[in-house]
RNA sequence: CCAGACGGUCGGACGGCCGCCGGCCUCGUCUUUGGGCGAAGCGGGAGGAAAGUCCGGGCUCCAUGGAGACAAGGCGCCGGGUAACGCCCGGCCGGGCUUUUUAGUGAUAAGGGGCCCGAGGGAAAGCGCCACAGAGAACAAACCGCCUUCUUUACGAGGGUAAGGGUGAAAAGGUGCGGUAAGAGCGCACCGCCGGACCAGUAAUGGAACGGGCAUGGCAAGCCCCGCCUGGAGCAAAACCGAAUAGGGAUAGCGCGUCCGCCGGCGCCCUUUGGGCUACGGCGUGACAGGCAGGUCUUCGUGCUGAGCUGUCCGGGUUGGUUGCUUGAGGCCGCGCGCAAGCGCGGUCCUAGAGGAAUGGCCGUCCCUCAGCGAUGAGGACAGAACCCGGCUUACAGACCGUCUGGCGUU
RNA sequence: CGGAGUGUAGCUCAGCCUGGUAGAGCACUGUCUUCGGGAGGCAGGGGCCGGGUGUUCGAAUCACCCCACUCCGA
């Protein structure tokens, strides 16, 4: 699973398909340059908390994605997760469930 | 045993499964032999504040090192520690709280002890400010008073005075006696103040013979004076490799000089198939002026440059890799010196190096806190390395150790 | 990560350098004017000056330490 790093790629997500949950907002967009690979980008803004909180959220979301993506993610797609405050202390099983539901919902809607 | 203050140490422990970062090593594979990719194994992987960015350094660039002047900024009792500091340690002085002794009926005064706090040079170098109130706020002044003189008298005018009243943050020594028209350091005693031989101490400072009737209000975290310190930027510094573009344009200021050698050469001259002089042009591991440095200037040495240099503005390309990047004023242990901060010697250890940024997810046992009779349940402070050190400041659940103070219990 | 700034009335700002009274515009309240509203006139309320400590007789102002926000950068 690749990582989205460049600002350009994040900006390209504008207008992409969305799926909301208590712990995050998920954006998905097919990217022909990926050659079938799945890429993940994480956004955790300073509004959410200090460095400790932001780091923990990033790690929890990454752990959940590692578990959920292999089964549910569509090939050749860029995903971006915009974290919400709940991702810090929400039960891990619930976060994992949020992610699976979001992936399913996007798989139905995306063209 | 409990409570408090101060100082110090630690800041959850162990294990399992699946992952992340970088290191070592092995294997496989590809290769343009530099290396790339993949897999297995071994061991490592956040802090005491990693934070705020408030000081001090190292390191890198501005060509480089030194000296001086000015400007700007900072620091400021003394001694020590340190690479250095605005930090730390010890002392001095001042202030606050408390306790105790002496004097006194008492208010209080003086001395001693303990704890805490202090950005603490100079206000008789100069300038400035001191609102309101008050007569007067810094070469003193005179509102009410007090005393006195004059006019017939007086709530009038003049003079003397600074005790008393009142104002204020602050009113130009205090108390007492003498003295006087009333008063006043006018005189005297005690206290305070100023100067101070000499003594103690490295010093700050303390003590003090003696002298002086007292002259000197406060503010320098106002300007300032004195002494000391400091060039500017910052690892997004900077260097190398690769790619890309045009090392681009505009504008302002200063400068573009001399000599020597060689070559060409207009012209001229001579003793004519050679040589000399020379306008000009070109070249030089040539020489010298000149230029190139940080806030400004001067100066010396070195270096570069020597025809360009400097300032301001506008525009364009690249957003790849490597180095810097972790061994350091380093940690731990022992001995010695020192009241201490700390220093010296010996031994021992190597302990994160990412780059849109790695330490995570789940589970079990134990520890601690809270709730509950219990089964059990909920929770685990502040907070995340980004070039590296020394400090300061701020945040912080809880645990442990030491010293001191107070209380209770037992002997 | 590094470097600059700004916090004053409900809003936008002045006052700070050179310390003693906190002020302007808009908004708000009352009133006059109008048949009514708006505009306009008059009167009025509203601030422990981001927080703390210090210097001073006295601090929005000077100094130091925190908190929040904004801007800049190869």
C-alpha cells in the first residue's frame, strides 16, 4: 500500500467521493497513474490537538487501514482520511467498523 | 506514626501475536558492477521537561584573521565555578515573617537565632519628571498660627519665626533640656547622618579613635555617566552529484589607470632584402595602482580579483540523491581535592537518527488510583526527538530517598 | 523547525515611545422631529486595557514570565 505525500495529490482529491463516520471523513478517487496500486493519505489538522494527540490518531488510523484495506479497498484508487477528534479515544473495534463501512459505501458509489 | 517545607531520584513492569524506522549479517534476483529490489535472522528505537524559544556556546555561510573609534544592544554588590552565560555555589548588604533576650507600666527601641525574598554600580557629572491635594515638591516656602513694631483702635500694614495645625507617597534630622520677644542645631546630652586615621577580611563589607551642627528628598526596569561583553544570519545554515533553465532583464552609484615583455602593425627614420622609433590592436602562471568584509569608519597582515564591483526591483528553472547527522564541554562506577557549585585521576560503556517525518494495534499477568460488602468495572500525569550541547522558564498523576520543623503514641 | 509581530467598549482602531483624566467612529438605550419609519439633533449606558509577577507614591503605558492569535521562510 503506497503513501500519498505530495500536496498536489491532496489537492486533486477536491470533489472526490466522500464517506463520513464518527472518526473520520474518507475521500476516494481513481488514479490511473497508480497502475492498480492502492495509496493512502492522512490529514490530521492542528485544530484536533497537540502533537501527541495527532500522532496517536495517525497511528490508529494507519493500523485500522492496514487491517481493513486488503479486503475492501478498490485497486488503483487513492484514499485520503481526514481525521476527526473522536478517532483519538473511540474504541478501536468501532474505528475498524467505521472504516469497513466507508470502504463498502464508496465501492458501491464510485464509477 | 501523621502533617508540612526544602533538596534529590524515578516517572508503570513483564510477556505473546501482527506491523513501522534505520543498523549488522546471510540468501535470492536484476544489473549499465556503482548498486537496485525482495526475503530470513540478530540486536537497537522519544523526554525530564523532547515544550516555550528567554539567555550562553559549538558548527556552517557571509574571502580571512587582528587592532582602534563611533553607533546600537545587553549585563552590573563581592569572591569562586564554567567553554561561556543574564546560569550555579558561597559570602556581604537590604527587606519581610517568626522566635527569643535586655530596657520600659506600655507603645516601642536595641541585640541574637531561624526561614524566605531581592535585575543589588553611580542621584555631591548633567538633563528631565514628581499628577491631585497642599502656602510650599527641591538655588526651599509662609496659608492658619506664634512673637513683635506702627496707626486712636482693629478682623489693617510692616518685620521676625519655622516649634504647633493642615495636605501629601514624600515637607529639608528625632527626643529631651537649656535658650529666646516668639523661635530655630542657636547651644548641650543621647540617638541618627556625613567624613574618617587605624584594625579585621582576597573582596563586597564590618568595626572604629577622632572630626563636622547637618551640608546630601525620590525615580537610572527615564535619558544618562562609569566599567565589562557582543559582527550578521541560521541545518529550510551549508557542501557535493545529477536534472532543468537563459546564470536572464530593468535601474542607481562607483570604477574601467600606469608600467614591463611578446606578437601583429599605420606611419617615420637609417649605414636598405636587416634594424630602430611609434599611433593603434591582441596576448600574458608579469608588476603596481585600484577593487572585494559584516551597522559605519580607520588601519595592518593574508587571500581573491585586477575590469568590473555594489545596492534595489522584476522574471524564470528545479521541488531528485548524498553529505552535514550524531562520540559528546558524553553517561556510569571508584578514589582524591573543595563548605559548596565543581574539578582532577583511573576504570568502564556506546545509548534514536527520521525526512509530509518510524516506537503502533490487539491480548494476558502484575502494580497503583477510584467506585463497590463482594464478584467486578473504570482509569494510569504532563507530554512526541528534527544539527548538537550548558542553563533558565513553564506543564506534571503518583512513587521512593535524605534533611529540617511541628504534633501524637510508647519506653 | 526557525524568524517577526498583534491582543484596549459588542465591532474597527487611537492612547503606550515621553507613567497620573481611557478616548473616537459604528452599534446600543432614552428623548425630540414625522401620520409612521429612516436620516438628523440632544442626552446617556457600557472597559478590573489577554493573564501573572516586579519597578514606582502611582502601570493600559516601563521590565520579566506565561496564554491566545496572525504573518514570513529553501
